[in-house]
């Protein structure tokens, strides 16, 4: 279980506690804040980078020299970052024993772990960092909540959500599987015969585990990867539940 990003002096607004109480979320376990909580600071950083870039660009034009194309790209990147970071400036995510509260300004939403319908996890590697995106869809109304690197410790938050999702869904998924039902995870289907993606079927005798290799779903057996149609992990809802179900079938229930 991932440890919650919590501090002893966490300040929780009364309206958040009230919402948590209404949904019976239990004990507070963590608080996730944005990296930049001041909207004016976000705008200032983006404009400052853009202005500095323009000054350098003009200086090269006036005094001569080679213009690096990155100077044209930097302002675009700065503006994209600004518009993606601004919605997170007033976001707080509170995790509880039985769910989370998504608080953006005056808009407060509670989601119980057993109320989550689907979670998508995406990790994109760059030269110096990894960008994480976690999308949570609530059952019933289908409302979605997205968490990115603009939140501190977002990977920890994503891990907590997925682990809680496994705990909430496996007690329903296992009986469905044992009853002979087909369990769908997007393009991946699990049933008594094995795994299939709509075109190819791999029997359980050839399955060791489901692994994520550079963002692609792979079937592994005895240290080797089996050839299968490429499926992006980011497109597989509840990938963590899929992994847990495959482990249950292959290795049997654990005490």
C-alpha cells in the first residue's frame, strides 16, 4: 500500500469534512496540493519566460547570430504550461480511508473507492522527467477527475487510488470470473479460456503475468514476452485490477 502524502498539521476546511462525513469516507489519510497554488505566480512565470525569450530573440536579430528554433518554441511551451497549470492552482485532493474528496474552489466532490467505475493511468517519459496522468471516472453520473504532475506527489496519489480500486473491485470481479463471465478491460477480455483482445486469444497455460513495458501491455511467461497485438496501458481501464485478476487466476488466491 502506498503511503499517503500527509502531514500532522493538515488543515481541512469544514465543508470538506462535512462532505466526507456525508459519504462516510472515514479517517483522513492524505492531502495533495498543487505545485503552484498562486494563479498570478503561474501567469507571471509564463509571461516572464516569454518576455525573456523575446528579448533574446530580438538581440540576436539586431546584433546578428544564429537563431535557435527553440527560441520560437519556448513561448508556446510556456503558454501551454500556463493554461494546463491554472486549473490546478485552487485544487486540493483529500484522501480518506474509504474514498477521496476533490475540492476545487467552492466545488467539492466526494468519491468513495467502491464508487469508482474506471481509472486510466498514463506515464510519459521525457529526457529528465516522467509525466503522470490519472483519470478517475465516478460511477453513476460518469463524472471524471484528472490528476497530473501539477499536483505534488501525484504518482503517490495515483498509486493509492489504484490500490484502493483493486481492494474495492476484486471482491466483485472474482465471483464474476468464477461464474464464467467475461470480464472486459477495454480491448482486453478475461474469461475461463484465457485472455483475448478481440482478435487473438492466449490460453491460461501460456500466461504468467500482465506487465507494463514502456507503456505497452505485454503478456509474460517464464521471463519471456509473448507476441500480442500492441495495446497501450493508458487505454486500458483499471489496469491494476486486470493485473490482480490475472495473478489470482495464475497463482491462485493468497491468504
